[in-house]
C-alpha cells in the first residue's frame, strides 16, 4: 500500500500529541465540505438503485451523460490498466503515486513538462495526466489536452485525465468531451465537496469501456447513503458557486502565507499549495512537533499544504511557520538558529 495524506492516527502516535490537538493540512480535502442532508430511512434499508437521479445530477454537473458512478476514483485507477490497451504508457511526474503503481508492468515513460510530452506522444499508447497535477499544481489547458487526445486517438491511443482537483476551476475540465473514443476522465467528490469518506466518483468514458468497468467492479459499488448525499451536492449550484469563490481566496491566502514565510514560490490549485524545498523533511518534522501535519514528498524534496479550517488554524500555521529556523527559509541564516 502506498502512503497517502491524512494518516493522522499514525502521526499522533509518533509525536505523542493527542489526535484532537492536530491541525491536519496533509490531504488537500476541503475542510468545509458539503453539509450532508438528512438521509431517508430507505437509504439504509434498501440496496442502491440506479434510477435515483444520481446519474442525471452528475450529467448536468459534468456536462456529459457518458459516465459511470464508482466508489471514488481509486477503484477505477486500479481497474483501468486491464481495460485500456497499450504497452507504452507516459506519465507526468511527480504526480499521484497510485497511477504509476496501477500501470506497473507496462513500459513506463515519465515527463516533466509539456515539451517532454510533445516529444513522447508519437511513441505513446496511453498518456496519463492529473490536471491540475497533484502535488505540483501544473495545469494543462483543455485545448492542449484535446489536441494530444486527437493525435493519440488517430492511431488507437488513449488519454486518461484525472481531474480530482478540477472542481474549483471547472472551465479547465475536458469532462464535457466524454464519449470520444480514447478519452477517459476521472472525477471525485472527495476534494472540492469534502466528501472523501462517502467514496463517490465518476468515470467519464466511451460506453464500451464503461460497460467493461461496471462488469469488473460489480453491482452496488456506491452505497445508497453515499448516492443520496452525492446527488444533493451535485445539484446544489448555489453552494458550489459560493465555495469556488471562498476557495479561490483561501488558496491565494495560503500561497501568500508560504511565500511570506520564505519557503519559496508556491504552486497549486485552490485546495492546496506545494513548495519544493531542500529541507522539506526537517520542516515537516518541526511542524509536526507543533501539531501541524503536512504532506512530505521525497522526489523532489517538497511539501504540500492544505487549507486550514478556520481562523484559529490560520493563526496557528502562521505562528509555526514564523518559528522555523532562518536556515529553513529565505531569511538570512544565523549561526544561533535552532
């Protein structure tokens, strides 16, 4: 099993700080997620049914009815290699590690920027991108993605786009183009909607691939209660509009805070900010000793910061960053720093 953010219990045991005393910024999940409505009793008593309006709500939200509900995007990530043909797979790195893990055994090639992708495309059967990328925040314009898709599809290739962090900026999505041969788009309600525990996602893809995926995953992949909450969230356009405005402001606030702390130039979508730093491991450890959990990446050495849930959390993060030794920031280094 690969390491992910949100391992709060492990951090609590390691640092001897009670779980309730932590500020968890390690996941990139909206800390003010969608307020789940009350559940009707039948959501618990009956098996999930696919005529409850969830697919229609998702089609209106994503701009395409070419979709399949799944229990979060993770089962689809693991199942796709068995359904998408092609030996030569190109991935952008660094990125969400589960993708590389799922495609192990294929001929994998990694790219660092759009120029690398252009150079690799004609020798690629499957191009897999996370957009916006997790953790670096790199974005690929829809026009560029569709041009790459056209080149791939012309010779039977595939473009797989994981849009887990796209909801705050929906104009960057290619989900509305779903149904084109050779295009797969993964979406999740775990990040923007803050419904990670509900385990709801969607695969937008051609009908034949969706049928194969449904057969592989089996019936009732999304629970009745999760379907009920997901439908309400997808239909609540007023909440979505308000949350996009809030997250844009808070993402900019987080970037400014990290920049002012001397950690370099942050990058990322609204829900998180990423900074590359040679002392990333030491900084993560110092923040953890203050009860603040952030996500550490080894290659390159870097940190991902999610959004604090309230003003107390913002003040706590600001104070902890200010207490970092000068040698870990762009501030002048002092020999007396500890």
